[in-house]
């Protein structure tokens, strides 16, 4: 068993990328067990077969990178993995015309059937709604835009990054970051229609912070 304690922390960004690749090659060649400690989520996601997320010495979740990213067990894990971090918004589960919706101070979106079944016992209760920036789309470039998964917001900041653009958006009292198509025409101060991929959203118990879906 090999133990590594943040071996790449003092390297510059370019060299870290190269060394991650070299360490993975070494692992495949030796076929040995490696326990690798890091605070860098990128290292954890790109190098691990299995990740153990800890907080204050307590294990929060054990899973593959795919499981940790897509099915976080609680708000700590959800917020730790991903950059920019997952958006968290205080919300209420409501029921209208037989369907469940997530309602916040700034928007209302309809839950998909699979999620409605899981949240039926939380109607009229406060929860925390979570959605990753990469699962929010500029409506102009969204392929699944519907009235029940589209919200309006005001663009506060536009950050073009070449291959993508980050939009900092305010909807009512809610603040969101969206990672959108770089072709977006969004301008600061303008109103924008954003589309949520409702199949990828997360809902957490407000008191325990444990994942409900």
C-alpha cells in the first residue's frame, strides 16, 4: 500500500496536470493500492477509483467520482465537488394541479415525475434546492426549454472564459451562477431566460442537510 499526503500541492498548475497523469500511469503499472490525501477536488475526481469525502474527521460519503458528483449524500459533499460550486437556494415544495413544484423567492420550477414521488411527503415544507452551474442553460441554446423549467433573472456579471461563459444572475432574492454556451449574447444588467435541467437537480433537507433526491 502506498500513502500519498498532498504530493502535488507545491507544484504549479501545469506541472500538477502532468504529474496527475504520471501518477495514474504508475498506479496502472504497479497495480497497487494507493491512499491519496488531497484537498484538491480535481485531483480526487481525476485520479481516484473510489473517493472518501471527510469533514472534521468524519466520513461524509464513499463512492466513485461519478457517484460523488451526481448523487452527493449531503450539502457538504455537493458543495465541495464542482467548480463553480453547486448553487444552493432556500425553497419550499408546493403542490399545484396534482404536481409538485420547487418555489423560491425568485422562481418556480416543476419537478419531474421521478422526483415528485420522492418528495411527496415534503409538500409545504422548507428545503434547500441545489443545481450545478453546468445544468443551467441560456434559453437560446437549450434543447429542452419548457415553461415549467425556465426562469427569468437579471445578469449581474458576465465572465467569458473562451470555451464557456459564466453568468452571475439574480432571480428575486436568489443568486445563481450558470455555465452557459460561449455564444451567449447576455449582457450585464439585462434580463435573461435560463433553463434548468430538472433531471439533474438536488433537494436537501433544510435541517439535516441530507440529500432527499
